[in-house]
């Protein structure tokens, strides 16, 4: 699998808002290594990267499953609960769905590595890489 890194920024709501406005006005340009997804705290990040969601990410890294049903069986959880978790991961561009046979949707990881970077007073603090 090709290494794909999702860069995640953690900063105050004000910093994120100001940055997005500056980008929209053309005052700054998004760089390739800038965060693609933003959170306002580590707590907010932890809600998306919950134990269950990390387990789903790990299984999707290891196995080529053909449907949400297969993934639910693999983790021993109800399909509706797994789908709810996958939809959250999809919102943050971590998972996507690939159309399969008979209208089945196969969950796929868009990224296989995650890098978080905290911003304090508009400056990045050392990044942390997570596999």
C-alpha cells in the first residue's frame, strides 16, 4: 500500500476561522504539508479516533473486506453501529466507500498514516506521527 498521510491540525476555533478566511481571500496558499482536517482540541480528535474507530481503521488496514456487513462480522458488532462509525470517519476523510457487486459498499481507508500538529498562537508545535 502506498503511504498516504492525513495531516491533522489542532488549534483554537479563532485560528482555524482566521486561516480559512485568509485562504478564501487568497492571502495565504495551502501547502502540501498543511493539515487537511482541523480539530479545536485533543478531546475532539479523541472522539473521532475512539477505541472502536481505531479498531475499524486497523482492520481496514489489514483486510480487503467487500462490505460493511463483512466488517461488522469481523469486529462482532451490529452493522448499524459499524456504519455509524464509518460515516463519522468518512466525514473526516479517513474512510471512503467503494461501490461493489449488488450495490454493496466496501469501506476503504483513504489514509494509512496520521500526523497531528498542534498550533499555539498561530505557530505549529512539533508534529506527532501515528501509524
